[in-house]
C-alpha cells in the first residue's frame, strides 16, 4: 500500500445534461489509505461524480486517472471494476436466502461460476479471506444466518463485505448510514475507518454527525464544483460554505 500516494485524480471534469452542467470543471484527488467524505446538497453532483469514476457516465471534458497513469475514460464499467474500483449503492442488495458466509463466498466469484460455487469446495485461503472479512464487518457470529433476517445495518455491512471480497483498491460508498440506528451509525464509522487503512474509501453522506465522528477530510460539492475542502472544522468555518448552506 502506497500510503499518501494518489490513487484517484478527477481533473476538470464537466458533465452536461441538455446543456445543464451537473459537473462543472470538477477537480479533486484521493490518496491511498484515505477516508474522504463528499458532501453537498441534493443535486450538487455527487452521484454524477461516482457515475463518472465508475464509467457509467462519460464526461464532456476533463480527465480521470487511477493510480499513476491509468486513464479511466478509456475504459468501460466492467474494466474499471476489474482494476479495483468498487461501488456500493445506497440500497443493500444481498442474497436474502443465502447465509452471510455464502453471500461473501458468492461475491468472491466472477459471474460465470456464480451459483456453482456454493456446491464446490473453496480453498483454505478463500475461507481465511471470508473469515477476515466477517471480522471486519462485525458479522462473524452470524456467519450461518440467512442474510434475509439481518437488520438494515447488518445488510449494509454485509454488502460492504461483498465489495471487499472483490479486492478493490478504491471503494465508493453512497450514503451508508441512511436509515441506521445510532449504534449502527457508530459501527459503520468504525468499519469504514478500518477499511481505509488498507483501501482508499470515498463516502458520500448527508449525516453531519457521522462525518464529524469519522473526522476525515471533507470535500464540499456545490453546483458541480468543489466549494471547499478540508477538515470538518475548517469546513464549518468556511465563508463560502456558510453562505451557501446557512444563507449568511
Ligand atoms: P446529487 O447526487 O449530489 O444529489 P446528482 O449527481 O444526482 O446530484 O445530480 C446533479 C444534477 O444533475 C441534478 O440537478 C440532477 O437533476 C441532474 N442530473 C443527474 N443525472 C441526470 C440525467 N441523467 N439527466 C438529466 N439530468 C440529470
Ligand atoms: Mg445522489
């Protein structure tokens, strides 16, 4: 892990929908080992930014670079996932009728062998990886439980675990704590903080208490550009941010 080295560069990215600029010359970068929060009002461009990074939306202008020099704009969605960018959408989509362990087992496989994998033996190494991931997401005790009976929070954690099974280097997580209990919110902060030790993690979130609790660097998006960037305290004292969000 090249801690402190850049893993993602978004440089001057513009995305227009019928002349409306959802992203307007957006630039920021993420380093290995970083947990970054991206905040901004509805319509600020957060989801569009994730769509660009994952190859779902092509920008009209700008560059997106992964690692030292991989041009993501020349790659399609599967290729981008393959080189190590994982995305978690807001709603958890786990296999309800399979156990926690099996969900992680399934997530490890490529599409072709999908359900066949449940009937074949996994290697000791694969088992270790699943055990390690269950520890990280706090679901070790529930290994044999069907995912369908997990709480909303536990499902979110399982899905984060399923992403980890694909060995991503950069994880994009959309509103992970929406709908969670305060205890689940705390636990999620813990999981993401631990994850960021070995991966770069970008979290899009509305919950300010949560962002304060994980105390990471924050990027504020506004009308498709970066309005401010820094720690939570500097963001809260930032004049431009206060003007836009508090009408000062
Ligand atoms: P956020 O995730 O920050 O709420 P989005 O990235 O979803 O914001 O949207 C940014 C702006 O772009 C919004 O005004 C939204 O209506 C617009 N937008 C997003 N996707 C499309 C699309 N496919 N077609 C037209 N407008 C879109
Ligand atoms: Mg959004």
